[in-house]
């Protein structure tokens, strides 16, 4: 049983001329290849890194001081 997206792709491929269908298949295969790769982690943090930071912070509240007024700049 084909999924709706597979059915839509199959129907579209049937309406296209051969060079365009080949180009679309290439794009889909590239997307599948990209989705199949393992993504590298954005950052490598020790598993308990943020828990330790929170524990070291203690119970003191974190408050951001007022940031002042926004700088007014000339339009380009």
C-alpha cells in the first residue's frame, strides 16, 4: 500500500516528460539519501552537563537586568 505522498509522486511522474521525470527522481533520491544520513550532534556536551550547571547555580534566582533602549540607526 502506497502512502499519499508516494501516490502523489507516482501520479506526477506519469505526467512528466522523460527528462523532467528523471530530474524529479534524482531530487527525491537525493532527499532520501540526505534524510538517511546520521546528523552529527550540534554540540557535544557531557550527558549531565546542564544538570550540573543547574545544581551549581543553586537556588539563587536568575534575573536579567534592564537592557536599556534600543539604538536608533539610520535606514540604509
